[in-house]
C-alpha cells in the first residue's frame, strides 16, 4: 500500500507541474490578461487530479516502463504530467476551446 501512496502522490505532483507550466505558457502568450486566482486554482487542481488518476491507473494495471519491475516515484511524476496533458487536450476537443480561461464567467 505504501508504494501506491507514493506513486499517487508523485502523479499528483506531476499533474500540478503540468497545470503550472500551462498557466505560465498562457500568461507569456497573452500578456494583457489579468490574474484570476479561482481559474488558476481550478486549472492546477484539475491537472493534479488527472495526474493522480493517471498514476493510480498505471500502478493498478501493473504497467511497467523501461524494463523496471515497478513504477518509481520519478516515473509517477512523468505519468502525472502526461495525465494532465491528456485531460487538457480532451477538454479542448470536447469544449471546442483552447483554454479553461476562455470559459464564460458566472455572474
């Protein structure tokens, strides 16, 4: 069980990293945008959740990489990062938008 917790934590960290990289990339591309804390936290949170799920699924299915006997924490971070990327691209396809920040704000 301890190995699963470590892998899930690593996947969550990888997902959070993906969310932060996506946010920085967006801010550098669109300099005139203002910082919106709620949307920033939503983006990082969704990416963290995707990373957690991606790492958990990989661990549960006993998927191995590079002839390693188990998933290492470093590999969990990579899986989490990729999981965040997967959810982001899925969102773009379903919503037909390029970013979570393009969503209409509730009034």
